[in-house]
C-alpha cells in the first residue's frame, strides 16, 4: 500500500493512494495451507483526490 498528499495551503490538499500494488491475493487457512478457508483476489486500486476545507 502507498499514500501521499501535498498541502497547497490551509484549505486545499491533493492526495494519491494505491492499494495492493503487488496484486497479492488474500489467502486464509485453517491450521495448514492445504485447508484453505478463503482465497480472494482484489487487484490493484488507486485513488486521486482533492480535499477542500471551507
């Protein structure tokens, strides 16, 4: 995961976020790896935004 932001002034900031950059699946096991409980693939997600405080 990665996030960064830049504050232009007291009222305006820009942010960038990225999640699951290595595209790893979520794998949950019951005791040993051959007993898979859950295996999910989410892919990468990105967010870019502007925050404005009035």
